[in-house]
C-alpha cells in the first residue's frame, strides 16, 4: 500500500464593485496584459469589492492559522513595498527569476473558509481574476491577478486546496508581470482593516521576505489515511513536493537527526485499488533507490543518507511523472 504540488510586481484594487452572478470554476475570457518585469506598475485603484455571496457571522475574533498560499515546500519572496498601489500590508509574491516564470503556478487557500468572491473585476479595478475567502470572525483573504479561478463563489474550501493559478489579469491596459497579490483583512473599514500577514504562526518579515510553505505538508489527500511523514517515519519533515497531476503527490522529506532523506508518493486517485505507483531517491555518488509496483495508497518509503549531498528524487502515479534536478545540496 502506499499520494504533492510544485508557484513581484504590484496590484490594484477598487472603490466599488457591483454584485455579479456567481462565478464559474474557471476564468472567463479576459484581455491578457503584456507582462513586464517592473514592480512599480500602476495597478489601478484600491478598495473594497462587494461580496457575491453572504455567509453567517461567526462570533470568534481569533485569527485563523494561516499558511502560505502555495503548496508545501515551495519558497516564495513577498514584497509589500514594490507597488505604489499598496495601501498597507498587502503582499505581492514571486519566486521565478524572469517576468513570466510564475505564470500558471498553483495558488492554494491560506486557511479553510467560504469563497465569497470568484470573479473577474473587469474594467472596475486592477484585481483581475479575484478569489476572496471568508474565514469567519471577520477574517478574509484576497488572491488577485489569477490566470485561472478553480473555485466558485459559495464553495467551501479547505486549507491547502487549490483555488487558482498565478497570473497577471487586471483591467484593460494595465500591464503587470505575473504574481500573486495577497491580503489579509479583518472587518470592513478599508484600508484600516488590512492586517499583517502571518504564516505558520509567524508574522511576515515586512517589507520583504522569503517564506517556505508549510501548507498541508505531508497532509495526504481526502480518503487517503497516509501522509509522507507517516510513511517515512518519526523525525522526517517535508522539505519539497511535486504534483503528479490529479493522481497523487511525491514528497521529499528530511530527518535532521540522522541526515537521511526519504521519498514517498502519496496517491490521490484509485485509492484502495492497486495501481502503478513509484517513488525514488538518488543521493549523489550512490545508485538510485526505487520502490515501484502496484500499490493501493502509496509508494515508498525510499530512504538514503544525504547529509551534505545533492539528491535527485521523484515518482509516478497514474500517467504523471516527476523527476527533480540535482538539488537540496547540503540538506
């Protein structure tokens, strides 16, 4: 028995937005601005868009346990001061070295909640494709400029669930580079309701910082009781992961106590049915170790002593395969 996901320019918001129909789970056709590498692009006006759906009020004022809005193991650099459109603690996220590098990267929910906006803002403001999630207690998060929206208004989402992909949608004529504009808000009095972002219990290092996601690390998948950390064993923590389409995720973990890496492929589809699944680890200077076969829930664990050495790792589930470059040298 033996299931991953491998995601600065500025933003703009609005002054008012009329309520529209509930969005479909994908982006409507919109003009695609020409990307640029400038982080000082004018993104338009900022503001407080009207929700498409209402949710019952929740009395608690405790902040949700927010995580980075990207899949486990990915490192993103956030910038809160690179856009003249920012009013407060908004963050623009990038990780690629070129202007277009992050387009299409997965964006996930920072915490569980209800999608109250999933719409393209059209010519009204610079949000472009926007997803807004209500987390209860007055807490909300905003995810803007998406290329694709993967959830509809009214949907219930879990922490770490895919809600869209990084893009550069905005209002016509507003040329921005692909990036994710992210906000945390509490209450309704804009812009004083914008709060400092926290990830895994730590406040973002304003104005600029690089953060590694711990969102759903080793969290398995619905219906699969196994996680990468449970398969690899005590002391192993996820340091990287890669999606295998909709079939599963392959995880790279590391145990700082003994210097070992471990790889496990956790299935998302055909759970309980023995299907072809593979996990492998290749430590520099050593032969590749592989676990492959027809497994019900996961492939692995594949372990190797890798302290101070580069590794190659990967796996397969369904028709999808991931092969990493030589990396994580010195982990």
